[in-house]
C-alpha cells in the first residue's frame, strides 16, 4: 500500500506491514458498525511542539480540566498549556506539592484535577488551591497508576500497594470486605453505566454502580493493561499488546471479536470511533472500522490502518500517552514533544488513483443527481459519489470550463473545443469560424430563449442559436471584449463580467454597463452568482451586490481579508460562501441582512484556511467557478492543490473560550496570587497577562480589554495576550478582558481582575487634606503678610512724608534761618557801630549777605529736588563756614584733619556737613564760647567728626527734649539716625559742649562695588542709639 505525505498530514491505505503492528483477525460474525463513520488521518490537521517550544520532557500523562487547560505530568513536575505557552504550575503562596515527580492525572467532570505522585501521595487541585493526601490521610507510600470517579461519586486510586477509596477526607484500602483479592491495582475505568473496572496483573474485576462487592470476570490479564469505551458503549481491552472487545454474553463478561496484536498497551477510542495506539518506536497507529466483518478469516476491506511517524511530521516516533480533549482534538505525547491532531473542517478529495493536479487547478460542476464532476487540464472528466466513490466519465481531456444549463445538460469547454454532455453521452459542438487550440472557452451561460452565450479567449463573446454563432449577439452596445465570467439569473437577465472593473447586463433588448460610476469597485470581475434573487459580484478588490440599479461594495471588519474572489455559493439558509485567495469565507445570513440594511456596515466573517485543512488558493482566471454546492448541502471548492469539500451543517464549533487573567507584572515584579491583589505605591509600568483557552486554533483567538476609569471603550488587542499601562493613579482598579475563539464566538463575560495600588504618602486623603489646609493657611498667611506689607508701605510713605517735612524744616533751619540770623546779626552790628564809614561798610556786607541768603534760598528750593548738596571736602567745608561765623567775633576757631581724606558717600557727607554746620551755628550764636574746635578723622574703620566749645553748656532738660520752638538738636539726631551714625552729645553747664559723631567705614566711604547684603546688614545692625 502506498503512502502520501502532505504538509503535516499523511495517509496510508490498505495493508501495511511494520514491526510495530501485526494485525490478525479472528472473525465470529461480530458487527463493527457501532463505530460508525470514522475519520481518516487525512481529515486531521497536525501540529507539533517540541522541547524547543517549551514542552517538558518525558510526559507521562495528559488531561484537560473543565476550564480548558491542558495538563501534563512529568518526572520534573506538573505543567499546563493554554494553546500558546507551556508553563510549570507553581504551588500557590503558602502551599506546596509533596513531590516534583508526578505520574497519574485525572480531571474531574465538575472541576478540579487529581494528581498522583510517582513515590506515594496525591494532591487535588481546585480553584487554585492544593489539598495534599499522604500517609497521614491513608494513602500508602506507593506509586499511583490511575484515578477514577465511580457512579456514586467516590474517588478511587490504583496504587502499587493496593486499591484505595476516598471516604470524606481519608483514604481506605479496599480488601476482602469488598471482595477485592489483590494487594495492588494497575488500571481504573468508570464506564458510561457507572461501573468501575479494575485491572490487576492477573484479573479484571468490576463494581456495579451502588454495589459494595467486586465481581470477577473470566478475562485473563497478561502484562500491561488498558481499557477504553467506544462512543456506542462498547468496551475494549488491551492487555499484553492484544486488543479485543469486552462483551456481556451468557451472563458474564467475555472477550470476543477480532484480535488485534500490537506492541503497545496504550488504547484510546476517540469520539468518532477511531482506535489510537501509541508505540515505542513506530509513531501512532490509528484504526478505522468501516462496515461489518463477514465470516471467514483474513483482513476485511472494512478495516483501515493508518500510521503517522516522524517522517510525516510527528515530533518523535516514540509516543505513549494519547488523549482526546473537549473539542475532539487528539493529543499525543512523544519523546521529544507533544502533537495535536485536529479534525479538519475542510477535507481534500482523494481517490485510490488520484490524478496529478493540473497547472490551472480542477474544473468542477455538479450534475442533477448532486454528484461532483471534475477534471484537470491533462485528464478526462471523472465523477465522485459518496457511495460508489470515483469513476471515470470520459470525454475530452483538459476541460477548463464547465456549466450546467437550466434543463440539466452539462457543457464542457477547453482549448479549441466545446462538448455537450447529456444522457451519458458527449456531443461535440462546432465553434465559430477561425477558432483554434489557442482559443479557450472561458465562460458559458444560457439565456431564457435557450441560446448559449460563450466567451472565447482572443475572440470575444458569441451567441449560439440554431447552430449559428453571432459575435456579441449582433449587438454593438455590448462591450467588444472577452468576458471572464457570465451569469444567467432567474429574472432572465444576462450578466457579463470583464476586466478593468466592468459589468454588462443584458435585460431583454437593453444593455446597461456598470463601472465605478455605477458603484462597482471590485476591479477585475471574476465571479458572478445569484442568491435569493440578488446578484453578487466578486473580484480582485472584494465583494459587491446589485441593489436599486447600482452595485454596492461590501465592507468587512478586515477589509484585506476578502479579495481575489473566484467562486460564490449562496445556500438555502441565506449564508454566503466565497472561495478567495486567503481561504474559504463564510458570511452568515444574519450578517447578510445587516449588509443589505446598512451599506456602511462592516461585516464579520468566518475564514477557513490551512488551519482547517484547506491548503493553497483557487484559480483566479480559469477554470471558473471554483465553488459549487453538491448533494446534501456539501460544498466543493477547487484550488491549485486539488479539490476540497466541507459539510457546513456538520462543522464542529467550539463553545466560547474560557478567559483568564494569569498574572500581573508591576515594575518587573510578578504577581500570581491575584485574589485581593495589592501593589505598592508609584507603579510606573503595569503588565497584565491574560489568556483564552482555545487549544484547537489559538492562533485565531482575539482579545479586547478595558480598564475602568482609564479606557473609555474596549481596546482591540487582536491576538496579543498582554495589556500594558503606565503611571496608573492609586486606588482600586477593575480590568476586564473578553475573547473570541477560533470559530468567531465571543465570550462576552470574559474575566475580571480587581486590584489596588497603594497611594504614596503624598497621595493619601490625609495628606491631601493637610495640604489643602496648608494651602489655605499659606494663602491666609500670604494675605496677612500682604496686608501687613501694604500697611507698612502706607506707614513708610507717611513716615517718608513726615521725614520729608522734617528734612525741609531742617533745611530751612540750617540754611535759610541761620543765614537770616547771621544777616540780622550783621545789621544789628552795623546799627550799633558809631563810625559812619564802618557802619556803611557793615551795611554793605549785610546786603551782600542778604544776596547770599536769597541765593541760598533758591539753592535750598532746588536742593529739595536733589539728593544732596555738593560740598567740598568735609573739614574744608566746615572750616569755610566756621570762618564766616568767626568773622568780627572774638572767638578762637580751628579745624583739625586727622588722616588722609577719603571719598565719602555724597549723602553721608552732606548729612555730616549739616550736623557740623548746625553744631557750629549753635556754638557761635548761643554758647558764648571763646574757643571752638572741629576735628575730622579719616580712619580705615570709620570716619569721626567732633565739634566742641568751652561755652556755658546746655541745660540737661534742653539737651534731652530740646528748646521749644527750636529744631537744632532734634535735627542733628534725625540726620545722624538717617545715616546710621553713632552720635554722642555731651554738655554740662559751665563746662562747654561736645558733639561726637562716628560712622562705620562700610557706610561712610564710597566704593566702586558695594556688597549690598553685607552693607545693609551692618547698617541695620549698627548701634544707632544716641548716648547722652
């Protein structure tokens, strides 16, 4: 028997002798029809994962829990698989496994997973928590081979040291009180009737549902043992590599029927009735039983044996654990990985003598009986029937165009020929004059009158009626082009599809042309089809439908997913099926209705491609069409790689995939315990890992997620299984994720994760309240300070005004008044002079003084607007003023300069001059002194001015409070205080008066660059108090 290897699939038919399998049948007239119609290996899509993909090594058992996870036991721990990632299952925080070496697995129908250790003990995993059982709970220190749950709900464990039964929370060993004779157990199975089957090394026993005692069978056990149950309830036993059926006959259980000898103790019967056997070195063996066995000996044709090895793509030839998941996918664990065999939804047509596929693909058409007729460009036509298989039809080779007319006749065209097939006879039809093998029949349609319209390459469209060919039907209004596809609809209209986005419609005697102005956007038109009275057009740019006199483009969620259409089929239920470049597209009737209701609606669709068994892509130019509907609703599709079929009514569809949030990573720290999840403050980067359990087609699973309060709408993550967020605010957050499985079914409930991000101290309510109070307090403080500042400014302005008035008073007193006093003194002296000549001279001097007073008055008015009075060096200025006062007075006046003169600040110099001038004026006019001295000292640390006389002194009361109506002493103090001077006024009656003024060098001396801060600090801190 030959074998044929395809991409990840293979098939082997008939007898095949291998070292791994020797098959012998002993026939007793037993019916095998209970197996029903089983799948062949070609009807499975294979995919394998190796250790490079993260598969753990040495897988001992495989199970699937109710939530959808695939679990694997190994000597290095427990692993699980979500369809994308293999991960070691870690014990929850605060819990631990008893051992890393795991042997047996058993998933419970309700939920939970039993895990048996290789060296004793077990653990029950449920809802993320572990319940361990060891010797303390009654389990012996022995390896656990298998688990089972009986019809009454009790859990049983087969161990090397006895059969154990869980009662409550404690395990009990089953012995003679249960009529169990052995001190060990090798295998357990609960059948669909609730019976518990137990195999030892020698015997096979069973416990009826509700019974308390085991019953023995006459079946002998030899070596390793395995029991499996077929979909019809038949039990099969594999012991010592021999597979036979268990049958209740004559009041006892016996083995009968064919005997299948293998080198494997593994046996699994899938939901389609196929037997799967693993082997140590020859891959996987699958046995199909079709029909019934007759009497006699030998291998009936109803038995089909198929192998799948490493040459076919199996990850390794050694494969032991075999498992069928909830979706009907088969899993085989090998020495190098794990393999999945998924039943295809699209099956490739194969025959015992398949013809080589032509360069143009296959021409397909369905006859009135629903049979498929097909052919390639180098073979004659053939017929396929589900019952009889394939037979040769004959006729011309190289058919590239096929058409069934309204009366059921078939038309076949190719390079330079056209044949009509009716009543099992081919009748050649003469073509228009000048037609050669270079001219190919492209498309055929028949109008209501029975005339045939044929499109011929390099010639155009011709109408055949009564044996006469008419180019373009003798119509000049039809495009003078070759039509790629044609359609005669139920309304009697003829449609012609052309290149360059053009369709022509012939309705009676009227032709209408549609292009982009008529709503057509398909590009080259390669498919025309009528469904439910509506015309659909397909092309390189997508799909369109005809409505209200124009074409309307169909929008899809994935616009690029539907293009290069070459075949359209509308089913009676309203669904639309399309053969196009990326695979077979299915649009449900509900979506069609929404498309027709809303031209802007973006429709969803279902795609069938290589993941579903449809390999390759269809022809775009010829042969057309590439999609037809056959008998019993079966759909046929033509591609470059062959012919494929599918039964839309029997497609296995998965329920919504369970969705889980698996872990969270916050700033690089993983969190797996997600219940009441709390994270530290200031999380900058947050990653949420989620998954949806679709083990069949995880590549197609799509996700949407949303974080309440952050995302305003669902975010489409496509196939990505992580969500990322940055700088989330503190507080409680709720994350939602939903998923769509490979069949397009959404799990709208999805999964939800609630987590809490702790606030930093500055993000707490207390801090915010304190900050609020602080802000309010600060605002109040600022307001108060501003109010005080404004008040102080007003006070300063008032003080400045008062000081200005005082300064004006001082100026008037120290200049004008003193000058007037001096003038009056001169006039009085002149009046008292008896000598007329001298009197005249004194009066003239008095007049000069009056001019000076007038001039000085003007200067004082100008000085009120100036900063200071420009004077000479201080000692010289005081000397000049004192000499004027000393003139004509018998008073000894002297000025002493100590040190070298320095550049004094103009303001300070002016104020010192005014103080000295006031002191001299008082001394000359009121002190009655005979000697007046002035001393000015320029020192590095200060400037020192002293004015002293030997007059009558000043009364203490006057020295303290001043004389009423006089401002001299008060003015001196105010000026000293204004320049930050240290003023000392000493006087005593009869002892004279001394005025001592000291000013620090930092204040007195003028510098090119003055340190502002230090200057004013010293100025403010300098003792400006007046010492009396």
